[in-house]
C-alpha cells in the first residue's frame, strides 16, 4: 500500500496537474490562433465593458431571464459550482498535504461545513442525472458522453465523502478518490468540462456583440 | 447491610484500579490532543509500548527529542514534557506547529521506514 499510495499521491498528482495546466494553455492558445485565422473581425467590437457586464450578469443568481424561468435549476447549478470549486481547494486534509510537501498553507473550511458542501455537490449530480433521464428537452440532446462526464465529476466527491467517514474499504477508496480527482483534472481541458475555461470567453464575446453591435441585452 | 457496606468500600477501589491503566502510558490508546483548540479530526490511535515493540524502537529520543540551534541532541530526551510545551499550534521559526510536528514525527518516520500508516484515516480512526 505504501508504494501505491506514494505513487498516486506523488508522481501521478504532478502528471495530472501538468496535463491539466498544459492542456488548458493549449486549448486557450489554439482558440486564440483559430480566431486570429478565421474571425479576426470580432476584435473590432470586443469590449471590456460589455464583456465584463455579461460575465457579472451571468454569474449572479436570477439576474437573467433564463435563470428566472428555471429557479430550481438555477439554485442547484449555483450551489453545485460554488461547492465544486471551493471544497477541494479549502479542504483541511488537502491543505495539510500541501503544507507537508511544500510548507504552504492557507485558510481551511470547518469540517462540518465542508461535509455539507460535499453533500451539495453529490445531490446536485443526482439532480442533473435525473434531469437528463426525465426531462424530454434534455433527453433529446443527451448522449453517453454526458453520463460519463457526470460520473467523472461525481466520483471524486462520492469517494471523498466515503473516505471522510471511513466507510467500506478505507485504503482502496482513498486510492480511488485520488485517482478520480486526477482523472477529473485531466478531463477538464479535453472534454466539455472545458467550459471552465471557455465560459467567460463565450460570455465576453456575446456581451460585446449584444452590447456594442446589437445594442441589446444579452440576458 | 454488611454486603452493601463491602460493596461501598470496594466500588471506589475498583474504579480506581480501572482508571490507573487509562492514565498510564503503557496502555495509552490515543495521542493526547488536549492542546488543540479546534479538534477537527479524531485523536490518533496509538499504543505506546505495542508500537515501540513492533517498530523495534528502544531509543526514546527517536520521538521525544530535544533540539538546540536546529540540531537534535543525542544525549537529551524530553519524555517528561508534553509535545505542546515547545510546539504551540502555530509554530515559530524552526519549531514546527503542533500538528505539523506530530505529522512529521509519525508519518515522516513511517515514510522513511516504508512501514506504518501514512494515510490520514489510518491514524485518525473514526
């Protein structure tokens, strides 16, 4: 177990982060190169003001027409994204490991709060799954890859929850927890999880076009 | 009446006998975490003598060390002190914070020796 644990929590973490960061830079630069080649004219109306206006608008719960039409989805989606990003970064166990390796540490969430946030992520994943299965509009645009992506995102949190409570086989689950986190990191740049990178750019583009060209709201 | 009297005499004695091992190091079950203001994880399961027997540890200063000017002293040990007397929660300069001191003392050695628990929940057992 020592060797396996040291491998997944050492070299594999490095590899996952290198692919994650390298992949993100690659995707962003190839996008910029593509724009430069094919749609240079968008530079003529890209606007910081309208871009930021759109990003802020779409990052505020219930600030857009579409969010008001789907209140439950809005609440779930905001809760999901906030907890998904904050919990792993400010988790006591994660910060402790970083501190041991690099002598770097920062504020951590109280354990009880982190527990609730993990449960929010898991519950939201269940919600998204059920929504895909029962909502006809969503069902129509769903393929197998959507379920795989959902599983990739849910896995680190489900295993993390089990590991926190030390239910079932602790050692195996901890290894699976680390592995599933690494799979998710690697998947971000190369799957639709890349909306983590592209969503702000899409919003900035839409905001600029609606604000500066059409003189209309984009929300 | 007589029986009750005997019981009343024996009961505190029994409690006393049961309590002695609870406070003696020989049968210590968990590491004292009383110095942590915020206890976030269960205390570490640790049976002192059993551990040292398995680990074939004879030298107290392996864990109960004394440092001077960043150097570990060969001939001084600190069994009489509690860890938190030097290692406060935050740590300062060369002195590790209490949590880090515990982690590096236990897990650090386990990693070096390639023996003993190194996963969080293997020591902080719920």
